C-alpha cells in the first residue's frame, strides 16, 4: 500500500478523531493557561507598583509629620538662618558686609580680593582673597570663617606664607540660590542638623 493510501486509511480510522480532538483540547487548554499566567503576572506587577506607591506616600507622610514635630514653632527662625546662609540672589554689599564681619571678628586684615571667574558659577561667587594677621588671628579665622560671616562659605585652594605677620591667600565661595515655590521629595531632618543650625545662629 502506498504511503498516501496509508495516510488516508489512518484519517478514515475511527481511532484518529478522538486523538485529534484530544490534541486540540490540549492546545486550547495550554493557550488558556498561558493567557491566565500573563494576566496573573500583570496583576502581580500592578499590585507591586501600588504597594510601592503606598509605601512612598506613607514615608512622605511620616517625613512631614516628623519634620513638623522637630521644627514646630522654630521654623521661622530656621528659615531666617537659611536665608542668610544662602540668599536668593547675590549682593555686592552683602559680600562686603560678610568680609567686614570676618575682619572684625577674627582680627585679620583683608588686603585684597578679586573674583575668580573660573570657579564662579550660577549659584556660587568665588573670590580670591588675601589676608594678613598675627598667628592667633589667622588660627581664629581658619576655625571660624564658615560661621561668623553670616553666609555659607567654603574655601578651596590655599597658600600660606609666614613672616612677622602671616599672609594667607585662598578662594572663598559665597553661595546663593533662587528657591522656587513648590514641594518635592526630601529626607527626614535630624536633631543633629537642627542643633547645627542652632550653633550657627549663635555665631552669626
């Protein structure tokens, strides 16, 4: 019997159709199971996303509650301190005032200062400053300058020469930034940070 006739014989056999139906049912069942698995995965992914959003919202609520509890009635005072440390915009007279405070409160003499254009940015004015003074005055200046000028200050490059008086040259950074209204994510304020602000306020 030729192969074609054998195939035709199998197709006409009564045993072929139940097997064919069973195979079709298995394929349909497999497709249904795959569809259910994809739907279940989508539901799981959506549930995980909702859980993450709820956790973030809960964290933000706890953050606000904690910060409000820590700041309480002192918020206005802290805002004033931060506005002085990092003002909205730069003022030439504010910079001169800060330098005058450094001279008066440390005993050093500021001989000259020039704008360091390479280090100056949109939010930072960098000044190359030259000061002279006795060893004690220079030591006090190096210890206290970040606090007592009334501004947030940092220094970068430094150069020190010693004679009867000490001459000290450094880059002094005055920070300023315009803050826009609006809320954004943050972090929890710690007691140590508030104590640090209190310490700065006593030395400004």
